[in-house]
């Protein structure tokens, strides 16, 4: 269900924030890792080819979708819940004469015919779903995938739940209302809902390198701080990077890429 005023994660994806994120993560991206994460997620996929039908869950402003269309000739359906993000993606599709079909709404409220897609991808999105809703979505993904269909998920993760995490990371998870798992446990969720040949990859070391590179780039681009960026926004973004770097260093925060096949 789309919430009143359209979901924007407490103002995180306001228009000016989207512009700022792109300066750091690269054109088309609003989350850490930018295009490098897109390339990582594509590596295990075998069905990316001309005409492949791809569902992009949490498509953002289109970085992944536009890449798949231009690089592989895929037919993309992108779904996102945030109105600002959706409008930006639609505008760019029109400007670039792209055929990506962007939809706005909750993926759990959407209906697609059986065997509609060859590939389903989701990046830094499913952390917003509870474990119960993840399981519900994965079951529906199996129905939406063709017989040889594949799924790949890139998401924030954490250390095993039976191990303690630091107070600041715990508070971050609670404040953002995230549901995080360690990569292996994420893979078990896919297996439990019927996916085969599941591979759970911990790419935290690469993620750490990306975070450090992006923080350095952010400081170079915005030193001195541009007048159009308020001090509180600058400090908030810089602080979020520093914290993530500390959490990944400690092993509390991790990054996973989870792959599976329908058969």
C-alpha cells in the first residue's frame, strides 16, 4: 500500500537530496556503490540478453534499469514506492527515449501474469520489508519467473543475529525500520520459499572500499561546502558515511548479494 504523500523514507529522497546523491554515487544512482554494485549484481546472471524480461524491484531513478536496457537490450519493468524517485525516473526515460516501464506502488500490491520475467533484481530495497513480507514476496517472485528464471538481490546485511551488534548500528536499524539478515541467512530465506541453486555472497570488503572512495569524493567535491547545501545536510551525509565505514570495519554491518534460480 502506498502511504499518504507517497513514501520517501523521512525526506531522504527529496529532490535536492537525489541531486546530491547522484553527484557522489554517479548518474542514475542514489545508494552507495553506484554502478560498481550494479556490475557485481549482474555477474552471476545467465539470462541477461537481448529481449530478456526483467523486473527491477526498488528501481530508484533508473541506474540499473537503464544500464540493462542499453547494455543487454533487456525489456525492463521498474517498480518504486517513492513519488519523487518515480517522477525523476519517468522524466529521464522520456528524455532519453527509453522503453523502461516505470511503475509506482508497493510491489506486494502488484499483480503480474505467471512466468512474466526471466530475471528479477532488487537493490538496497528489501531491507524495508519484514521477514514475513520478504517470504511473501519471494513466493510471488517464483510465480512471476519463467521456468529458467533467476533472481538476484543486493542488500544491506548484518552479523549473525545471535551475535551482539554495537548500540549505534542497532539504533540505526530501529530508526530506519530495517529488517536485516546476515548473507547466509538471507540465502536460507530464498531456499525456504522454493528457490534453487542459491548462492549467498558476502561482498562487505568491496562495499567498504566503495564507501571509503565515495566519502573521499564527497569531501573533495564539496570542500568548501557549496552555499546551496545546508550545513545540517552536509554534516548528516558525511556522518552517515563515517558510521557505515565504522560498522563495516567492525563486522556489524555487511553487504550481501544473494542469487537463486527457479529450477
